[in-house]
């Protein structure tokens, strides 16, 4: 009886360790959702003034454990359309620059690849960096004259839909809980976007993963 209990105890410990430690060769599929603090640069306006705001974010991705403590992965993320306004924006017109409030709907789509190190068993510390590319789209643009005390009036400029593209570098760190094949993680990341209109964002996604072990 004592021997059977010892064997059962050893098997339980082995299975728990297997489920809780990101062992080499495991493949994980993950989906995520959360919020992002974004710094949006205005299109069409001189100097591309920025405006901070918040938006929802969703993501899907895949990870592969190269070793027990090192993983690589790829993901795609999407931020749905959100309304932003830019005060004191100067937009060119045939008669010269017009200062007012620029309003638009904006969304973002991006893809990332990266690597991360993990430390721990059931609760794991995560630290990593992702690299990628993002495209921010703008629609429903309108430029308003807000100098009239009776109310804002549109300048009537024709501002077509447009977009901004930028490479991304995104360091991240957070915490992950690992169960039997299921993983829940909160790994915030800071996104630095480069290019003609450099900017940044802070994203806090909650992700749910399912892992296959070899």
C-alpha cells in the first residue's frame, strides 16, 4: 500500500510538473482581449499633433517552446474603430492653413513576431520583446471651425480615408498561470512605433492559451 501511494504521488507530481512547466517542444494557440492606451497622430494636420485615448484590442497567436524557459511566437492584433479628436489642428486648404478641431474614426491592425523567457511552474514570470508592423486606418474625417460661439461648423474640406504604417518594437513583462493544457496570462507591453509619424501605445491584454505537449 505504501509503495502504491508513493508511485501515485510520483505520477501526480510528474503530471503537475508537465502541465505547469512550459516544456520544450510544446505548441500553444492563444486568443486575447483587453484595453490599450494609444497616442494617435493626426493625419492631414501640420506637424501631425497627437491625442491620447483608449481603445479595445483583440489578438490571436501561436507560441512554440524552444526550451523549457525560452519561447518564440507570432501574433496578430486588431483595435476596432474609435473616435478621436485633435484640437488646434492646422489643415491645408486652397486658401491656406485652417486651424480647428480634426475628428476621425481610427482603427489599427498589426502583426508581431518575438521571443520571451519564462520562469516558474504554476505561476510563471514572463519577459519578452516583439517586433512587427502596424497599419492605422482613418475614416470619416472632418475638420471643424470652433471659433464661432454659436457652435462648431465644418470647414467643408474633402478629407479622404487614409492610413499610417509603422514598424513596432514592443517589450513586455507579466504573469502567467499554467494549468493542465490551459494557460491564462496578463502580460502588458509598451509599443514603440517608428516611421514618419512615430508614436507609442501601452497595451494590457488578457490571454487564454491551449497547449499541446510532445
